[in-house]
C-alpha cells in the first residue's frame, strides 16, 4: 500500500480529491461549529432571581398534565407562575387543572373553548399566554415535558442578563427500549448539536419550544408570530430567526435545565411530527438552507467516497490517515458533546452512529417531506 496516491486524470484520482474535500469540510464543521458547544459554560445560578412566567399551550393533554405539571409547580424558585392555555381540549384537562389550582396558587389557567374560527395551532394559545403573563421573563415548555430537576428555573433564569434576553435550552427524550427511541434520540441530539453550535457561532436559526425562554418585551418588539402566523410551526425557529440578534441571546445546556419529553412510539407518528417541523424550512433564507444541508450531505459523501476508494483498490496510507484522524477528531469532540447532552450510549460507539446518521438523515428528510401532517394535535 502506497503512502501517496499517484494523481492523474483518472477517476480514482478525482474520487480521492473529492474525498479530501469532504473530509476538509467535516473538519471545519467540527472545529468551528461543534467545538463551540463543547467549550460553552453556562452561567452559575446566583441568589438574585427575576420572577418567571412559565407558559404551556395544551390541547387534549390530560395524562401529560397530570404526570408532569407537579414537577413544574414544585420548582425550587422564589417567584414564578405557571400559565396553562387549555386550547379547545375535548378531554378532562379542564377538571385536572381545576384540581391543581386548588393546591397551587401560582397556577393560572386560560380556557379557550372550541371555536371554528380559531386556528388549532400553538401560536394563538402561546400569544394569549404571553399577553396574560404577569412577569417580563417568560419560559416556554410543552405539557408532555418534565424538567430534569427542581433547579430547572434557576439555571434557565441565570442565563438572562442585561443584554441577553433569549435563552435557547435543550429538550431531550426519555430513554426507552427499541430502535425507534434510539433513532429519535440520535436525531434530536444531532439537531441540538447544530442549532446550539450555530447559535454560538452567531448564526441562530432555531430553539426548541419545549425549553425556550425570552422576555415579553422581545416578543412584543418583534410583533410576536405575526410574520408566520399562518404556519402550523415556527414558534421555535422562525421566531428565533427574527428575534435573535448577534448578542441578545445565549444557550443553556446544564443537565439540570433539560426538559425531557416522551418520544413518539410509532414510526408514522414520528414522521408526522417531523413533517410538521419541516413546514417552516421552506421559509428559511437561502444561506440557512445551504448551511443546514452541508453537514449531512458531506457526511454521506465522505463515507460513500471512502467506500468507493476501498472497493476500487485505490486505498493508500494517506487516505487511511486522513480518515482515521477525522474519525478520531469527531469522536473526541462530538462524542463529548453527546455525553454533555446526556447521551453517553451514542458517545461510546460514536463512529458506528455517525455512519448510521449519514444514512438516516436523508431518509428522515425524504420520508417526512412525503407525510401530510400539518396540524398541531
């Protein structure tokens, strides 16, 4: 096996150069995007806390409200309110919320009765929740979310500052048995690696609605969701793109500040969920679309070109050195981030999951694009 390939005008030489280009892009991505997440340090909670309004838009969520609301109301925080906007629910949510109100004075419920003129998306109830909030600092989550600890509010609140009025948190999924759960968690952690990394690189493009905080003033200054109100999604990406400026936001990835959800239990439901999320992608700018497509595209092409070099007997020591160094770099940095995101099982076997994700990402995109789901709940 030769150290250096004999470059010429043959197909093997072009494939080698193409492989090197893909490897170079991956290295740049890891060092300039993902490394920022690994090096990020959250601010430490202090004794000075601003009052918080937690806003949840709920629709037919009786089980989730019963199971998760106590963990939100039991937060170790001096002053906060929880606003549940019960949006046209047809189950027993109303009665469960009334029972909780008898026990917790800081729980406020806004009932939106069924109305054919109401859009059933989240943006109406979220807007009503913001308008009804007593406090300036707002924290958004979903009814199916459970805080990782009773220090959730303290850690999120600590990231606010005079300049930073938007906090991008993280919302992982509970670990359960089965391939689907693993795939959902892998996809979620890779998405987080991207949006957190780009946020640190001062190119924010999304947060997650189950763990997102910003001020009431910021919401009002940007006229809420007015520019994309007609879309079923967008409250956690299009709003972030319009409201997050270069220095007015930060991220929070302390494990105590995670908001856990239960993953979908069927492939069909998951693809429907992904399809809803993709409805907003068409409204991204050209730069952001290209930016988001570079990593999964070059990842797939990297492994494809490496496989072709192996099968065509064009393998040489330089190819192996480049490939081995890249995998080691990705394993160290992305594996460490996965551990930071409480996904150690992916970190230990990162090379395998990296190849798996290279194949998975285009499959997810294509299948989700073919789904017809466009409504919330």
